[in-house]
């Protein structure tokens, strides 16, 4: 995937990462990370991963290498619970 030159800080994105090949099936595996961009320099995406909606995982800061990104796209904010 051709990655953008700029990604605005604060944008909420989903990043699909290559996670290797499944030994049993031989198919490529992926892992998704959803969160808010902190910085993008063209080689590393710094973002804050969203906390799990059910509270099982807190928010966490992650750095993702551009070479590990299969797909990157913007996603809307989560609905606000009342």
C-alpha cells in the first residue's frame, strides 16, 4: 500500500498489520490496531491505541513501522455512551 506523506495528529485510524503466515494453512495473517495518531514521519507511525470497549485492555502508546502496514484508513470516532 502506498502510505500518505502526511497524517494529521489526532486522526482516528485503523491500521492492518502483517502478522506472518499461518503455519497450518499457509495464508497470510493480519492484526488490526485502532487508535489516534500522535505522529507520522513517513517511516514510523506513533499512535495511541484505543482502550477496549469492554474495558479489558487500557489505551496504550504504540509505534508501528511503515514496512509492517498492510492497510491504513480513517475511521469515525466511537459513539458516545449515555
